[in-house]
């Protein structure tokens, strides 16, 4: 079956995306907001001096997809995306999951 061409995704400017993400955290519980804000700030700081255009586009598009969820917050990652994560990223995801559960009082 032939694939239909899709419209190219328009990426937001980094500062616009950064502000939009932080604004979206305003509706989270305080503990989650604090952790989310810290994580976003650290990630954007870490990627601030990247020169490779492919990395920049990948970084911005992933954050833009994450920030504008179609089904709302808390949707499961599909296996295709999980398979692409490195061991370090899987470890970070696991730690984030545990920290969120702990901050929400779950076991």
C-alpha cells in the first residue's frame, strides 16, 4: 500500500517551546510541577550548545510531541518508542516513574 505524503511538521522555536512546556506544568500537582520544571530546564540547558541540525530537530520535535499529547497526560509509550530508548534513558524513565509514584503517595 503506498504511503501518502504527510505535511511537514512545523517546529516551534526553542524558547517558545520551552515556555509552552513550563506553562503546561502549571496545572500539575506542586510536587509533579517542581520535578517536571527541573527536568525540562536541565534538558534544555544540556542541549543548548548543540550544533548538529539533526539533533536539534530531533530534540525539538520530541519535546513538541511530548508537550502536546493527543490523549492527555499519562499515556503509555508504544513498544516502538521504548525499543529506541538507550539503557540510560530507560533507567531515567524508571526513576521518574518511581519518583512520581512516591510523590503521589502510591506504592
